[in-house]
C-alpha cells in the first residue's frame, strides 16, 4: 500500500489584472491564483489539488492547507471510496480547525483542495479520469461519501440511495454518450465588464461561430451600460441563443428586481449571483419577483447546508457548484444529490484557475450516475490559463470533451510552477522590478 | 495626528484541553487561543484586538491578520466615527481578500480583530471605555458605521436613524444605571460536558450563592445523560432560576426536536445552537416545533446577512452576537440595530479568550443607545482566563460591572504574551518536553 510521505503547498499567481480578463462589478482587478497542493507518495502516483483565489490572501489560503498536513502525511494513500470518505470525515471533523468556519471560508476551501488532491491520487492509481472513477462506484459507496449532518430534513441516506439506484441501469450508455458528444458549454469570454462594446460584439459573434448557443455578460456596474450591452449582445446572437447575466453579488433585493426588469426585454436566460450568496431569503424574493427569469448562484455558496436551503426555499432555478469552494468531491456529491432531489439542474461555475478542468468531471459524473440528464445543464467555459495544465479542458463546437487521462486534472505544468510562483518566480520578480 | 507605524501579530494559546474546561459535544478538547494584534502608533495610544480560536489553526488566523497589514501601516490612527467607518469599509471592500469569504471565516474574523483594535485605539485616545465612546456618538455617526449592503430588505439607514433617535433622550440616565447596577450575567461554568454530576451540582449551587439567577448546561452528547443532568440542575437551582441548554450544533431538525422534548419537563430557558449556524430554515422549523422554548444562536453566525435572515424568518428568540466572529464593532452595530428592529433581545456569547471582556461593552452600548432595554438581556459569563487581561471583566452578584478604563479591554498582559506564545513560549516548550 502506498503511503503519503509529504505534502507540498505552493503559492501560484497569474498577473491577470493587467488585462482586465475576469473583471466584474465586484472584482475589478483579480490576479487569478492557486494555493496548490501536491500529496507525495512513496510508490506513486502523487495527487494534485488547488484552491482558487484572486490574488491577495493566496498565502493565507496556502497556510490553511499547510495546517492540514498532520492529517495527511504518514497516511496510507486513499484509493477507494471508504478511504476517501474516511479522509473527508477526519478533515471536516477536526474540531479545532472547524471553529474557524465552521465549514466555510479559508479552512473549508483548504479541505477542498486536499480532498480533491486525494481523489486525484486515487483516480490516477485506478488509471481512470475522475468522472469514470466516481461513476464506477456503487450507489452504497457514493452515499457513504456524503456527510448527511444537517441534510436530513431535506435528504436522507435512504432517499439518496434510491435516487442513485434509479439511474444506475443507464450508466454505461450515458458514459458512451459523453465520449461521443461531450457536454454542453457556454462562454463568459465576451462579457467581462472591462471590455468595450466592440470587443463584446466581436467576441459574441465569435462565440456563435465557435458553436456556442449560450453566452454570459457581467452586469451590475451601471444600469444604462448594462441595458446597452445586453441589447447589443441580443442583436448579435439573435433570438435563438441564450444570454445569461451575472451581477457578482452587487445588489440588494429591490435593486436586483428593478435592474433585471430593465434587462428583461432582451430575454436574459438567468440572473446569476444577484445578491449575497449567504442570503437564501433574498434569492427567494428575487426569484418570486422575476420569474420566469431563472435565478442562479453557487460559486460562492459556502457549503451543502446553504445549498440545501436555497433548494428548500425554491430560491434558485440553476445550481452553480464550484469545484474548489466547498470541501471537495465529497461535499459536491452531496450537492449533486440535493439538486437531483429538488429537480434543479447543476450548471457549474468555472473559469478562474483550473475550474474548467475540474468541474467537467463533476458534471459528467452527475450525468452518468446522479441526475441522468443533460436537460438544462451547461458548464461555464472561459478560455484562459488552460495552457498551464497537463490535462487541459478542451471545448469543441460548444461542448466540453470527455477527459480521458487518469486523475482529476488539477496538475499544473512544472514550468508554470517555476515561473508563476509568488513572490519569487521570474514573472513576479520582473513585475516587482518594473514597479520599483 | 498619530499614525499607525506597525502591526504586531502574535499566536497565543492556553493549554485548556488539559482541564476539560470548555468541553462540549462538538469541541471535546479546545486549547483556547487568540490571534492577537497590536496596532502601534507613533504618538500613542496603541490599539489591541484579537480573534478567538480553539487551538490548531490559530496560526492560519494570525496569517490572515498579517494579510491586512498594508491597509493599516502608514495610516492615520482612526479616532472618530468617520475614520473608523472608512477603515471598516476599506477592509471589507478589499476585493481580492473578499474572495476568500466573502465576509465569513478566517479573513472576516481577521478583519474583526483589526477593526476592534482600531476601536480600542480610538477609545483609548478619547479616554473612554468603548461602550461610552460609542454611546457618545450621534445617531447619524452610528448609522454611518454600518454597511447596509444586503440589509435593505430588512433595515434601511433611515429606519436605523429613527430607531436610534427614539432612544436618544434617555442615554445618560441609562449609562448611570449601568454604573450603579451593572448588567445581568448568567454562568456556563457548571455545565461543561466533561464535568461529573457532583461537579455540576456543586457548581450550580455555587452559582446561586454567587448571585446568578441563570445557568447553562452543555447538551447533545448522550440523551440519557442530558436528561439526568438537566433534572439534577433543576433540582439544585429550584423553580425560579433559569436553566438554558446549549447543543453546540450537534443536531439535525428532527433530533433537536425529539431531544428537547425530553428536556422540556425541566423547563429549559433556551436551546442554544441546536443545529448548523448556517441553517436559517432549520432554526425556523425547530423554533416552530419547540415554542415556547426559546431558540438562540449566534456565536458562529458568520455575518450580518445570516443574522438578518434568522430575524426575518422568526427563527431565533435570542440573538447571541460574538465580539470576534464578525467584522468587529461596525458589523456588531449593524446586528444590534437589526435585533432592535425585530424586537429580539441580544444576549452575547462570551467565555473563550477575552470575549467577556469585549462583549460587555457591546451590551452596554446596546442598552444605552440602541435597544434602551435590559428586558430579557443577559451576558454569558465564564470565569476562565480573565487574569491574563489588563482590564478584566468583573462580575459581582450575578452582574457585569460597567468597565471604566479607556479602550475595548482586549489587551493581554506582557507576562501572558511571553509565557503563552505558541509554540515558543515557556508554557508550550514545557508541554512539548513533557510529551517527548
């Protein structure tokens, strides 16, 4: 049995703020970053994971990952559902670290990075891409991954088991469908707030040419600008393509409703993050006021407990899980099961650093073994930074290809680690020199 | 004008797990700790603040405080409402750091520590204890401290101003009342889960002799044990004293209701933290099922947005703010205003390291300038670790005395900082030697 003999934690940052890529109403100047973790084993394979941040504080995120080291080093390398479940429960159950959340924020994301690295390791050892590794588990094993604490008023283990068994028969056909057809994607690339109208229009046109039938615009800066941009986007893409909008938490309830009524004539497909990700009741109020415009959130939803409430309250029509915000694969399996129970489609948040690489596995597992459906499902696609990954996400004709390399795809290239290490990699020392 | 010329951050830990002081159903072995911050100024006074943790991860908390240093060092020392407001808005508005929450967990608590240190500095400069410094501000100044983002569906600045003006006339009389009579306290000392029945009974008896008319028991480990302990406590304190119980987030909705129905014959005053602090809807369901037993929570409630929802949903009957969980005085002023709006009494969480020292100021400010009432209000008292503070909380005859020293009372003694510094203070090097 392989053992984990070491854990490396690296602070990796990309100077994206210089290009306004990723700019939105709440995050004007992000430097997309990863607190990156490697679980090193004596016999191989190693496991790779990351927490995505947007710059300052990536060192704090790395420190939180470091704090988990005593739970990892010296441990047998987890290779099956039982061992991956045991690791997850041990990490979220560390009562002293739990105090710093509980189950939210920096410590919770650190657990997510490490849990995902452990899943990567196990999938590599099995020689399978994560989505296939997960989808090969029995319904009982999958249920065993989940912490049902705080969920039982919405979903019990017995119900979860039943849901999984219902779709068990078609698993291999659906896996084959993914290999043949991939999974639908939409693109956010045209819609960053920092872009000119011309750039928006040309990128929207390009999106259609590239086979996408859905794009997304950032909104929430200035109402007149947003109306003009939304109108322009609609003109460019025509009636048949979908245009979603994303306010990145800028609004209170009244502002969200007022603003979206101005955009409504241009048929927005969903409004994403209209307000605080913590505010279940506000999302409910906004959804009630704006129907049939869908309400979506999730990239900043801290854990399964808040997702549960958003679903219980009928506050969201689209659930946007994030691979790195919650406690890794285990908690995302819980979230997929909750979404299935409430009949809400999961459309993951992606972009950032490595999120496209990671979430495609989760959506494909969802399709094969949990929801059994692609209806209304679509994964975000942002065409940035993929060149830094050893197993990059690939989108063709508006669809994510099914990954076939073993693992969970978070591994960064060695060159990238050397060049973008903060603050001492050459990219950053050059920027520091320029500034001084 | 004094300037902030440096920021010291210290990792201070007390080996409390050796005594089972502070043991509860979720936290069996806490080492009460503080990530401690000193804002050093060129002309004095300095400002002192802390984040309370329970051991492992206190270094991560300290790293998060460090990450705020660029916002502090070189800045004019804040001395009035406008400057304290500007600092708070700048810290919560750092978009890159915000990503790590938003407004929750380690980064948010770091902001709390620094904001509280700034308030300490300002109150010292004014020569006033924090509660008097705050209560001397105009309603307009107090409203200006608050971030109303995400609150406007429950409370607008205009409403807040009106609430504050209503109670403005009696401020000086109420301040005088505090000096004469102090503020009601209850004690948790008898009720830790690690204690024997004998210790529970003798400490409960002692609590009555010391003038308390309310005690609290930790519950949630084993139902039979809890029924026996609750019955014993009720026998010891009689019918007239209040006995609250605290489950420290152990339960789901059904378990909470079932368990509390077994304790109901012994008339529990409130059930505290029955379930996840994130779960507004579960608290609402529990409150509906258990009325007239009060539902209380707050020590782990991450920010004003979740408190707002707990109040909007009628999910809590008692609001237990914490001085160090949220973004400091500014966010706690928002929380006090929300509680006033919804007519829910604020009974702060205390204990830990320095929480008694801090929250007495917030409750006294609440009484003088926000709620104007002591009805149903009571501050937790745990008689541990006060000897380490230069301006310790004092309880006499079951009431907190009104603090009179300038500042916010988080300052630790120099000896304590030297002895309990982790891992290199003599207390910890001795423990390490013992263990090796």
